[in-house]
C-alpha cells in the first residue's frame, strides 16, 4: 500500500468512527482508538478549538520551574534544527505536563502553526485538541508517531508528528521533544525527536553526575580542612600527592614544598613505620618520633596502604589527644584561696606560705592529719598558679596495686596509654599518701623531677613533661627517711616548699565559720531558715573533731537530716559530741590502739618494700616468721605463701 492509499484508508476509518462511534479494531492502533473514544465525549473532531495558552505570571512560573531542562534542551534542539535545514520541520520542547516551553521552526512554518495556536505557552492536553502524539507518548512513555487522520481533530490531518520522552538515568521524566512536519513528507525525519530526547537525557545524566562529584569533592575538601588529624598521601612511586592543612601545621612546612616530592626526601621514619611501609601492613595509633627536615616531631600515626599501591599516613596531634584524656580523668579543681576557711592564725600562715610557693614551679609537700583539707588546699594552689588552665590529675598512691603501679603511673605504648605525668602536662599532678610509693617508683619520680623526661613502662622513648607536683601525707616522711623506707633524695626534692595544715581542733575561728557556712548552705538547699542555739553552737566549737573537716561535714549532715525543727538545739547534737566537749588539752592527739598502729606500720612497710618480706622484716626489726604470722593475723596479705 502506497502512502496515498494509506492516508485514504486512515481517513475512511476516521470518518467511520466519527459517524458511528466505532471502527474495526483489528486494523487500528488500540491506544489511539481508546484516545479517540475518550475525545469523542469531550470535543468536536470537525471544529478546531484554539488550545489553552499560559501567559503572564503563569507562563513565567512554568518557565522558571523548568529552567534547567530548557537550558539543556535548547542547546540540543537548536543544533538539530540548524542541521536539518528543513523549512517544514518544527521542534517543540514540552514540560512533563504538556506545556510548550520553546518552539523552533522556519518563520513561514512557525506562522502557519501559530494560526492553529501552536506556540510557546500552549497546552497539548487531549481534552482541548483531541488525540495527539504528546498524549499517547505520556500514556506509554514510549516514542510515539501519528500522521494524518490518526489525529482526532480534522485540523491536524495535514500534519505528521512524533514525540519522545526525556527520561533520566533514574526513570524521572523531565519533559518531551515533539516534531511536526507535513503528512506527505518523508516521516524518517520525525525520528529526530527520539535522537534529541536521548541526547538531552545523556546531558542531564552527565550534569547530574558532575554536580554529585562536585558536591562530594566539596564535602571531601571541607572534611580534609576541618579534621583535627593531619594526613599525607603518596603514590606507588613514593611521590607525595596530597597534604591537608593540619599536616602542614604539625610538620611546620608549606604544602608547595611537599607536593610532588619523594616521601623519603623530606622525612626519616622510625623502623616500625619503615617496616610497615615495606610490607604494606596497617598501623593503628602508634606513637612515634619522625624527622622532618632536620627537626624531630613526636606524633601518633595511623598507616593505611591503598589498593592502587599508594599510602595514606594519618598524623594525630598528641596535644589534642592528651587534652581529651586529661578532660576524662582530670579532677574538677573547684577550690580557691577565697573559698577556704582561714580565719585562724594557723590557716592564715598556711595561705601565706602557699602564695609564696606558687611563684615557682618547685614541688610542694602538704602535711596534715586525715581530713584537714589537704586536697582542697592543693586545688586552691592549682587555681591560683600559672597551671590553672591545665589539668589537675589526682592519684591516691595507697590505691595503686603493687603489681601494676609502674604501668599505671608510667603508662604504656600498647594502646597507647599515656603516663600520669603526660596527662598532667602543663597542669598539676597531685600525689595523695605519697609515703605508699614503692622504692622503684620513688626512683622513677625522682628521675622525672630532675630531668623533666618520662619513659613509659614498655618503651625507651623520652617524653618531655612539665607540671607542678603537689604531694601530701598524714605521716612523718622524715621518720620514713630515717628508717630507710623513703628516698632521702626524693624527700629533699618534693619538700622544697613544705606546708603544715593544723588540725581542726586548733582552728576554732575556722570552725565557727564552717558552722555558719554549713547552715547557710542548708538554708539555700532547702529554702528554709535554720538557726542554732548558743549552747548547741558552743558544743560544736568545743568538740575536738578527731576526723577534722571530713568528720565535721559528715556528722553535721546527719544532724540536719534528723532535725525536724527550724532551730538546731542542744538536743539535736549527738550524745558523743556533747559528752566529749571540752575534755583534755587542745594538743592531745586523737588516740589509736596499739594493735591498729602495728597493723598500719606493717601494711605500709610491706607496700613500700613491694611485699619483699625479707626487706620488710629488716625495716620493722622483727623476724620474717613473725612478720608472716602478723600478716595472717591482721589478714593483710592472705596469699603470703606466694610472697618471696
């Protein structure tokens, strides 16, 4: 069947359908037939209704919404329109809803189409102009072609049209490309709409990928610039390819002096890092010292070999790692000289000596009975000194186990675990009950104080440290020195500034302040006004408080809890405090049983001698067998059979 016969046959089918409302389905496109049936109810096929057209703000909104699609599509369609050189071929760019965004045609042909209302802003909706290529293409999402009488409206029978959807990589429809020509023309040129749509979809994909890559690169660069860790990347030829700003700061070198240079030229790595690079092994958080252009830099590093033969070396700044560790274990030093009770002449003298001591970095030794406030004074010294912005690291020497004391104090390269001296760097290290340090630890502490260098328990590296050392004791270190249980040289080193805190029984003026202060705090906490009778106040001031400030706070808290009145009277004071007030002289010390003193002496000596019973027996001037028996008797060391 030639083209003319084919068009006549289509025309007859169209007339049949318009007159009777049906046509033989075996020779008709089913999709087109359904469209005819729907259009028959809404529009007159022999009467042309001018299509709906958007204008003004509505058109501007449509164009703005499809700005990116128009920009990409126009570039492609303009090229195809120019190359075609056909005066009877029009190209239309449609948005997903059928609005014409742009029209490309020769002037005469454009004027002919404009007479039908086909121009920018026109709507290709079926209910307005009947069956058309846009409607069928939108329904099937496939390239669609109609010619002559396949259109429902008779006004379009002299045209052949095609439409192709622009579908991106993810299946989203961005719009349609529509071609119009004469019905009698060669229809092969209508397939240009498909070529245009495919090319536009490819451009959209490329631009989206470029945007994604640029977004990832921007995020990548932002992460690189903001990360605390530095890193250096070098390729399989050992040439440095990437250095971030933090690495430049840590290494004190410009990026321009590193990029393209051989990694071996500017750096000398330690054996552990060289071996990992040679064997292409991973390293995680290893503390090393590397040489960069003649300068030695201490860092923690992580090495990652990459699949392309390159390496990535992360440089973790030790100062920030230490700062995080300091924040986690540092004690909150919340006392100052002003917050200490110092109305008594004894405490005024203590603060005078303390203020003089903080002017130097020399160690401070604080003496005093249990509970007199040695830790509070140490915190106040820290907060008044140049180390106030650094950490306050507190260590109870009595609580350190003899087996792990060196590991706990000196740290380890495995992990890694920094030493207490490193954690106290630029701050204060407070050693409570310093008399419990073993002889080995005393030697280590003396070495650190003299050299300012610390070596971890499983390392040979020297790490420089600077801190203020404050030690405290409730015992007489001089007696320990005379007995040989405490290093004489260490005692001289830590007691350059020695402060003796008097017991509470010798600080009645301070005690009066403390009574008033604890009542004020109770009132603030409960929002109730509390008063104390003169006789109750006198009893509290006369009591000896053998446990000092610790006992005072504990007993007074219980008094307030059990008092159900707003007046604290004598009857609210515990009986033992009332009965013991005013008994004995002020300077009679709190009495301890002989057995308790013996147990304390044995325990302390054994700890200092690191549970070497032979040495401990010599210090105590008793036999080894006697010492064994007493240890079992006091249940101080239940496993003495295994002690050397």
